[in-house]
């Protein structure tokens, strides 16, 4: 991991995130023949044969080996490859359930063919929550002894993300690189790789550090590491898996990641600290009503500003909701935001929520139906809001401009050939967030969203342009949000549909009907009004 002012600039480049379950159901029926060059097998799909080669292989030699056999040879570029040989010789068992484990061996080869590591895997398993439902599984491996893989520092446990919800394969890379460049401590380092398991190409993955306490990871001594989690996942972890955690008075659920087995006193201490921080933030004046402490005595202002901006500028639907980590270093009583984690659904890559796919708007991380109001309350604190505006202009605006000036193209060029092979390998993968068919169009959309997002935030946070929010609510829940320049027209808006009722218009709380021909001068909320249809 990268600690601010300590480990240096973030060097990691990512790879695809999601996972491998077609492997689980298809290995026994797939025709495979040994590939002598690196023990790689021919992959067959829809009557076609493919040979997926690592960056270091001699493609011409291998193409000649299979000349006349109808084999399409594809080769990665620029990336190291990981070869995993499981003890069972298959992925079927570990892919059946996240609790299933296997053992094996790992070999890491650099793009030039140099072998950089070989060792024993003490535990091999799948991982993830929503990504676990995809065919292409993400994995966690635990080595028998600590090893420094690809220059990221010595550790036993490593994560292989598959980016299954991101057709470009680089959103996680962008976010983690941005987090490190913005100065967020302990940002996980990562490297894009090609993964082969038991001789079969699994796809383009991201090898990265696991978020855990340790000298080469989250270096906080005997401090606390907690994760804000969704209620249903929290309940499974606490009541079925026996993990420790707590729920604040406002309903935010936190799992304790470190200490691994906290005492009752430790559990009570960290729960009380976070509760007091919450009370101070939501007090109005930012001062705890009993202790008299300002919210900034509980929360590290700098890390919370930078972490909030990372989630806001990327428009991360899960920002502050899940995979939201916080830590308290040993000997301190102040809470820090981070490390950053899980960014495959950012920059408009979330088709389940049209508000989230809109590059305009300031979410304050409150768009998620199970979101926290913590950052919305912080943005009501003048000192926090002022620092957000300043940090955006000084830190994040230049980073976004750098992405548009060639950063995205540079990352794409690093992994393009690998992602191309991945898309053939997982042609039938169910990606609920996929909108465009081609890689090129998905990349174009990513650039489009980053540019539109940057321009909007620049207008409202730097240039001082006033936008108004028009919220449309259906049956008590936000249905659409529109962001309109002060004094402009919103115009006609969509019409919701219910089978048994007739929509008759949008009405404010004052009973006045929405008028598309009146300029928007203030934030406004309208609810859908219905008329029952006679049966």
C-alpha cells in the first residue's frame, strides 16, 4: 500500500474486475489439449478454437505449431502473467461457494519472460459480493510465506480482481491511482496481469494488495480498521459468521476488521468514538452537545475531504456505503477515512440508477438507497465545504485534466490486448452494467463522462456557477434528479408508469403543478400525482 509521504508515488496499473464461474460449470465438457510452451490449453467457444498467449510467448512459433487446425492465436502485451496450478486440478470446487478453499502453486512471469516468483499457495478461494454472481470470479490467494509480488511489498495475502462490471477494465486503476496521487494514505498498490489456472486462460485481472493491517499494508500498529457495510451483509457477518461490529444511532453498520478478535472493551471503545463523531457532525454547529468537542477533533479533516472528493468526482454509487473503510492509528483518538477500495462502477458505469449515470449533480454520497448521510452532514459544515472546494481545485481538477490529456489512453494501451482476449474468453458473461457492445465505445463513454463530470464540478465549485436541483419523487422515493443552471428551463420531464393508475402530473407540496415553461430559480421537489383507473 502507499502511505502519504512514505511509500512514494502509486505505480500500480489495474486489470479486469469480476470473476470465473463458467469455469466452474464448463471445465469437464471443454475440449482441451496441452500447450507445450506454457502449459496453456486451447479454448473452444461456439465452434471456434483460440490460443491465448502471455506477453512473453513466441506467437509466430505457436501459430505455426497449430497451422491448419483452425486455431486463432491471440497474445497479450505489456503484462506479467500469473500461473496457478490448484491441488485439485480444477476451479469447480472453489467456485461453488465462497467458503470453499483449495491449495496450489503460483508462478509469476514478467512480460519479457523472466520468472519473478514461484511459491506455494496455502489457500486459494473466490471472493466478492455482487461480483461473485458473475461467471468470471475474483480470487484471493494466501501464500505459505510472505512474498513481494511485482514490487508491491512482502505479504502473504493477495487479491485478484476481475473487473467484471467494467468493460474497459481500467476504472479501478484510475480511481486507485487518483487516490494515491491525491495523498490518501495506504492506497492499495495493484498491477494488471494475465491469469492462467491449471493451463487455462482465465482473463485479464488486477493483482492488488488486500486491505488489512500490517507494516506493508495499513500500517497503524495495534489500531482499529472498520468498514461501513450494508445492513444485510452486516447481519450475515455478525449473526452467522460471528464477526464483531456495531450500529450507530443513525443506522450506519460497521464491521471491525482489526483487531481480528476485539475484546468487549475494544468493541465498545471504537463504537463510542464513531458515535460521538456522528453526533458532532450532525449537531448543526459541528460541536458535540456533551463533550463540547468539534467534529474535526473526532475526524481527520484532510483525509475525509480527500476521500469524499474521490467518491464524488468519480460519482461512485457505493461511495460511503460499502467498501467504505476508516481507521484509527494506535495511540490516537481521531478517525481517518480510507483506504480507497472498489471502483468498478464509477464514472457512469451503473445503469441500474439513471441519477448515477448523469455526469452532472453533486450527490454528497446520498444517492444510494442504503447510503449514509454522514458526508451530506459534513458538507453542511462551512469549514469542511470550503476545504472541499479548495482541494478540488488544487488536487482533483488537475488529476482529471491529466486523465483527459492522455492518461486514459495510456492505461487503455497498457491492457488493451489483454482485455481483448478477456472479452473473447468471457463472451457470454452476464454484465448487468454493460451498455455498449464494443470496447472502443465503452472507452469513448468513459472519456465522455470524465470530461462532463470535470466541467460540471469546475463550474459549480470553482467558477461559482449556480445550478438548481429539481427532484421528482414517485411514491415517496426519489425517481429522477435534474440539474439546471439558475434561470434556465428544465422543459418537459419523463412520465412514470403504473399499470393500475393514470398519471395526471407533477405537483409540489404547495399543490402547484410543475410548469415546464417557467425558469428554475430555486431547488424544487415535485411528486407524481395519480388517478385510480376504474375497473
